[in-house]
């Protein structure tokens, strides 16, 4: 079994150590490097080329997580970046996704949620913590939303990182119908990707 290589970026040693120990319980996930700052993160990405970067947003002095995400994505689009933070404001979520983050996890996330997010990230899936997804779902229930009820339901499920096939199974529709709905959602929100669709919905809620 080929391991998913991971870089941990957090300015708190205890947090990195705890997360490293947790991920070490999974046979298919291997922490290959750690960084305590945005600058160190860029260097470690170049040296180890991890499949997934787990990034905090607040780094103290120097480059913050948002800027580090942006630079990692600009230098090499192969790395998937997952935010792992205590900050859950709409603004932080939107900035992180806009910078190129594949997912957004809060530090109180269950271990299984963290494992699933890392595994999903290497498959191109976007995953958000339950509180973030819940807030998005409530926003989509707003009657003045431009999406149809089915489109809103589909967009809310995207936060779970489901594939088109899994979305179809959940909603009892064909994969082709899922693709059609997604095309309509992207067009209405003026975006091109799943992560951008989620971020746009959250941004609109923040402006209400």
C-alpha cells in the first residue's frame, strides 16, 4: 500500500506532535515533514514534495497560512492543502479556499474526519468540518437563494467531499444528471470549481 505523504504546518509544537501521533495510527498516511512557519512550509514542500499539506492559518510572526497556501499552489499545483485551524469565520474560510485550499477542518474535528479529509484531498475532493458545512446548508435554505432546491441540496453535499457517482447515489439520480446540476450551479454562482462554489455561497452569506 502506497502511503499518502503529509507535511504538517503549525507554529505550536504540541499541536504538530499530537496530530503526527494521530496520523501515525493510519497505515496509509505518513508524516514526512513538519514546519512551524509559512516560510518553513515552502522549504519543506520543495524538499519533500508531500501529497497533502495540513496547514494552520495563524503562524505568529512572518508569513501566515493564507499566503503560504497561495504560494504553494502557485509554485506547484500537485500539493493538496487542507486548512486545520481554530478559526471558523466566513472570511477566513473564503480567503483560504480562494488561496487554493482543498478543505477546511476545525481543530476539534473527529479523527475519522481528519483521516477522510486527507484521503479525499489526494482524490481532488473538497471537505469541510461539520460546523462549516452546517452553516453553509442553513444559508442555502434561504428562500432568496438563486439555486433551485435540488441544486442547493447538491451544493450542500459537496462539503462532504462526495464524488459525482456518490452524489448520484445519495440523491437517487444518474451521474449525468449530477453533472448537469453542477454545471448549472457553477454558472449561477459564476465559478468553475467545487471549492469555489462552496466559497462563493459562504461569501454571499457573510454579506447578508
